[in-house]
C-alpha cells in the first residue's frame, strides 16, 4: 500500500500548525530529463535530507527525489520530540544484543541528539531548541519501573539528566488529574519539526545537493549503475539510498516486509494565552505510557499541540474526534476549547520497534521504521547512510546487525495482522490493563 496520495493534495503540505508557521523556502523544481549522479536519494524527510547534506559535504554529487515537498511526510508532521536513547530501552537492547553493543547504541543515540542541535546551530535554522521531555505514567507500577530505569541509566550509562517525579512533582509540571508520577529528562528536547526539515533542505542545497520536488519515483532498475525513474526524468547513479519510510510503498519489497506504515494524528488548539499554565507550567514536551501513546507540548504562541490515536487503514478517520477523546481524558478542563488545526501523517514501525537498516543490494541502502522515535535517529541515519556510501560503514553496520524480523505474512499480510494486534493493545489501554 502506498500512502503518498491517499490523504493529501499532490505537492502540498497538510493543513497543519507546522505548515502554517513554516519558514519560507522556495519550491524545488521537478526532475526533468536524464541526469547523472554519484548517489540518488529517494525521499525528502530527515533521513534523505541528512544523507544529502552529509554526502554533499564529502564532495559527492547527489540528486534527491521527493514525491511532494521537502518534509512532506512524518518529518514535517510529528510531535517534534528529540528523545533520548533508542526506541527500545537499554535493558531490552542489552538482553538482545549484549552490553557492549547496547553501550554503542546508547552513545549513538546521544550523538544523534547532539547532531540535531549542532545542525540547527551551524546552519542558523529558525528552530528553537527547547530542553525537557517528561514521561507521564498512568499506574503506580509504571512509576516504579520508570524510576528504576532512570537509576539504571545513571548507574550503567552515566546519564544524570533524568529527575524522577512523584505524583505531586509531575502534577506541578502537568496539571492533569490522571497521572501517578513519572520523570523529566532535561537532556531531551523539542523543536518545530517541519522547520528543521526545511532547514536541512536549505543546507543541503547550499552545499551542492540537487533537490527535486514533485518527483515521485516509479521504479528503480538495478545494476552496477542503477537507474531511478520518475514520470518526467531518470537518474543514473552509482548508489541509491531509500529514505521513504512509511511512504516507500512497494518500491522495495525487502524493506516493505519489515517496515509497516501506520497513521498518527495531532490537534492544535487556539492560542491558550494565560490558560497555557493549565496545560504545562514549563516549556517542556510530554509523552505518556499508553500503548497508543499520547504526546504533547505548547507551541511558541501557546497552543496545545496534542497527538494521539492511530489508524491502520488507507484513509484517515475524523481526526478531531479521534484525538479530542484522549486530549480531554488528560485535560478535561479544556472541553470547549477551539481546535484550529487537525492533521495526520504516516510514520513507519517495525516488529521490534528498532529502526530497520538494511543493505538491499551492494549499492542500495535503506534506513526506516523509526517507530515514533525518529527526529534524532532519522537525522543520524542520514549521516550513517552517507558514511556507508563512502565506504565508512561501522555505524550503519552496527544498526543493521540488530535482528529485524519480517512481519508475519510479509508485505501481503502484515496490515490485517497488525490491525488485530493493535486493536488488542488499544483495548487494553481503554480498560486500563
């Protein structure tokens, strides 16, 4: 299933708060005719744009093809949280891959956050770096687990940026009656995600990468010099990087069998003004412990940006209805607040929730499936893809070494089986199990 055209107008951003407050950046031309490049990148999100920038900095000729607009997909629609660690926690990684690999993956994730901050600074992007992400727990058991994990990170990884919070401490940050406690990670941050993507695009183009919008890739002819085809042109290259994530569709079946697109949704309220302190008392972001996670923060003009709800079908549901329910469960006192923006987007998950790095063929690399943890990791993935293309593949190979199972039934049956699984977990959320 290809979601490139299911819910959006061709070549346009969704009607999101992010699009309404995006930095000015002139459109890039569509690919016309035949061109030659060292590397052709498919996809203009964080992964592809970071790869383009880092490859161009190495002096390689780069052509990037985006079906719609730069940052059109999950990179320009997400919650903007630059989280710590990998998508799975360090205990899971230690058990799966061993302590040595777990340490390397922790350090890589720390470097990923630093990379985002450095790129914003180095390229003078109009993107504020706002420290602080809270983790809010629904049960006392989850609070205990969260506090023990914070202790583990400090003891085993030297990470001292997390402050455990009891119920009163969390409510002092998050005036909601539903949470039992949690933690605050001052080493994590939140940003305007679309402006970061556009900043990457501007930096990549200034460094010499050729960026093309409205240039959907229709097929790739494999070989020593692959040929990447769009409706109006083609790129002959030495290397291909697949960076389409949830929008890759059936372009590469090997990736599709391990990476599953799902839809997620966000609301932006009207500016809350003095009422903003009824949502958050500090400029932090939050995510909670629901399986279908709720996540939120305040915008610079004091709107609540609240994300929640998922769908696994081809078309988006009623977004306002879907997200208002969990928003009002967390903040019942916001009933009646006007909703100014409502949008959805498609991200990609893997079966084990760790990113899928794969060498599809010797000269075709792919990274995707960030499972809701992609702002930092997708940006780092682009750098690792660039390094691997330039024959410095240690970081890429480390990520690719993690076991990455196929969805049961592969690409053909993953969708109905995932719907069954997600429905079960969503039911557990609703029942408080």
